[in-house]
C-alpha cells in the first residue's frame, strides 16, 4: 500500500473554469476527508465520507464545490466557476475507522489566475 | 465550537536542544489527538496519535502527552536536528457530543533547527 494518493499535484486554471481533483485513499479505509489549507494556516475541514456516504459538509463548501465517493473507494472534489479565493492546497486524508489515525496525501495545489 | 491553539507560532533553536511544542483545545470531549509534521509545500505526515484514554505516546525522539481535562497536549522533541525543521500541527478529533469525527487543526508551530 503506497498511502493516500492525490492527483494532480498542481493545477493552474483561469478564473471561471471548472476543476476536479482525485483522491485515492489507503485501501480498506472507510473514512475519507477533504481539507483546504491556505498559506500560514492549519488545514480547514471541508467534508468527509464514511464509505460512499457524505456525512458532513462544512459551511466553507459553497454551492460551487461538490464531492463524491462512488462505491466507497476513490473520491473526487470538483470546484465549478473557480475564483481567485479558491487558490489553496487541497488535502485528502483517510482513516480505517472513526477516531483512528488519519493519513494525508501530498495535496493538490490549486492556483486560480 | 472546538478551537485549537498552538504556541509558539515559530521557534528557532540550535541543534541538539530539547524542545517542547504546545497545543491547547477548548472542548475536552475529544476522541483523540494527533500530531503531524508538514514540510513546505507538502502534505501532512502523521507523527503520533494519542487516544483520549491515554496520557502519552512515544516514537523515537518524540514524546507526546495529553491532559484532556485541562485541554492541553505537548510534543517533546529530544536532541533536535536540522532535519526536524518543519511545521508541526496538532489536531483533535471532535465533536464527541454530536458524534462527528472530523479533525480540527491548530495553525501550527514553525520550527527551525540551526546547524
């Protein structure tokens, strides 16, 4: 098992375009989390899944953001009509169960120009 | 609402020093607390996980303690090395009252170990 994998690692997009990120969790981990991190800040929670069910979404996750985890395996995070304020590092994490150790991917750095 | 604070925000020490990083949280109803390391532009690497029933965990030169009743955790790094230079983040798994398990992070301590 190679850990949590995120693709792409970097994404530069023009304002108004849609972008999609992918996260492949550690196999058999049923919890998957998305976080956003801006420079100098700690990660902020966006949403999490237990298997394929999305159990909680942060108020940070506006209508332009959507996340899916079909079949409880990989997950995608889509941002529609990107804005410059969406520029950040998007981090994915997985854990075997609730309240167990969380493992993070290397993140996707999004730059909106 | 759970809030996590880390002090100091930045720390610079000479190689070989023992050091302590502090983390405090406002709601003691946590499931666990996890310490992470983050190198610039990279993801987070898990260092230590302390369950709410535990008092401390050790891994190599790292020792983390948890005092849930006072809402505090410390990360002790022994014999610091330049390779320890990174940002250290503390996260609590919360909120026990609502049954959610998301991690709430502090803003981190930026550590620089000078050779």
